[in-house]
C-alpha cells in the first residue's frame, strides 16, 4: 500500500504551483495529496513523489485535478545530505530551472529538452509529470538501440544549443558568472564527498582488473596503471576556453531519460536530473551518453554515424537562431574534441556503470545502516564491486566489455 503524505508539501506551496500552472487566470486549491512515486528507491540524492492537486477555476467555476512530479532532498541519511551539499546538487538543479530556463523563455530559446518547472525553493522542486504526456522509463539494464541513441542525441543538441545561443546573445561566459554551479564537483583534485565517492569507484575497478582471466598479469598491471593515470588526468583537466563550450549534463545514464514510443518505435525523449551539470565541450556529453548506454560492438558499428548525426542536429538548432555552427565549431573540430575527451568519459562511464549494474538487493544490504552506508560511499566499495563482478553474469559481461574497450582505446591513442 502506497502511503499518502501531507507534511512534505503544504497547501500554500500548492497555491504557488497553481499560480504558474494556471497563469494568468489563477485557481483555488480544494485538496491535495502526495504519494511516493514507487515503493522502490527511485533517486539517490532526491526523493520522488507524485503531487495531485484538486482545484477550482473561479472564472469558469469548473473543478479540475492535475498531477505533478515532486522532488525533494533525500533527508533519510546524513551522509546523502552531506553528499548533496558537497557536490552542490540542488544548487546546480535550481540554477538550471530557476535561472537558465527563465532566461531562455525571456529570449524565446527552446526548453523542450526537459520538463517544465512549476515550483522551486531550496531542496524542493515541482515539475510537470511527463508520464501524463506518454513518456515512460525503460529497463536500466538494457542497452540503447540505434533509434534511441538518435532521439537522445537530438535532445542533447537542443539542450546544448540553448545554452550556446544564450551565451552568444548576451556575450557572456556563464562559467565566470556562476562558477559554483558550473564547476565539476566530482572529478576534481579538491577533496569533496563527490571526489571521494568517485575515487572509491575507481579503486573498485582496479580491484576488478585482478579478477579478469582473459589477459596476462603484465596486461593487468598495465591496465590498472592506465586507469589511475587517466583518472588523475581527468581530475587535473581544466576547461579549454579556446573551444566552443556549453552546459554539460554529465550524468547521462538511462534512468535520466524518459522515452515516448508509438507502435513500438521511439519518437521522443526528455532529459531529467540536472544535479551534476558543469561547463565543457559538447563532445563530453555526446561521448559519455554513447559509452554509458551501448556496448563496444554497437559503438564499433555506429559511433561515426552517431557523431555525424549529433553535429547535424546541433547545426540545425543553431541555424534556427541565426548562428552558423561552422563559424564556431566545424565538424572536424567536433571530431577532434571527441577524441580529446574519449578516455576521460570512457573511464567516467565505466565508473558509473559499475554502480548501475549493482543489484538493488546488494545496495540495500550495504546502506542498511549509517555506518555501512559510509563505508560503501566513502571508504571501500571494492568488495561489493568485485563480488558483483564475480557473481552477476550481467555485471561481469558489461564491465568486462567496458574494461577491455578501455584497454584497447588507451592502446589506440598511445600509438597515434
């Protein structure tokens, strides 16, 4: 039985939601209820709910019921709260919705890449319920199809181009104005909860390499050294101001997309969760999305076509706003940028997938208490990761494919 809650959201806050949803007419709240989105954990740093408001429209006298998506800070754990504060997760998401989207609307810039915002205050967001428009989640363990990749890349091109257009029109660099919202808080030399979290994942990958039985001991040692070298270089890397940069989502795994299908074919998608946004080259998001949601055989067959497709989509978006992509960012520039970020995002993607493919039962066991949670998040995740690699066929298949692809990619760039 899903529990109905009221203390999470108030009637006054519902009135604020309706002011924006029903503008300019306005509406009066009759009743409201808040229900957990699911009995299962849906978010790490946020708790997800369905908000249903019954309201009347004074002008017509009609009563209506409307559903919304409610996201609040995960306050169930001091550690997760600490993590949120450290990586500025909600400050980043608030910056996206409360500043960027409002500015985009003033400039008539496209915001169709994600849900509409109806309410925003510290650590609490109300967004449109995209399920009401036919968008749905997909199995997080399934790889993206070619059509799904193209729909996502088209969406990313809109997301990236909107930021580029805004900066060009205003002649500003938003990284200079809002560094706290656009700096990388995960892959950084600064010691934060976020950097400690990802370092635990990297250490776990190194331990997994010891259990790969299809390469020699010498190859294992080289692979472990390469992982640590790429990790360190990624943390040290600074934004290249000479290149075309944009806002990056930086967390492009499958659960951060909702898809719409018609007759079994994907037709549209929406981008969710802006808690890891940062500033950098579009290629970083593009390569991360492809590497995080596909296998090496798929990439071997389709990577070049997908990169060309993204660039064409970005060019179209910029052209509609009166900008020629070629003047700022040629196709060759983009391909060079993809090569430049490839090793960084490959390692980021593997680190992310090492968590994605942990079973919910395994995670639940290690976060049952605050002490176990701290060890899992910030001290030693290697045991859990190695155990999943050895006992889960799916986890082993995905991580083995990823690590061997990383090994081959490092070798390829070393010989260029």
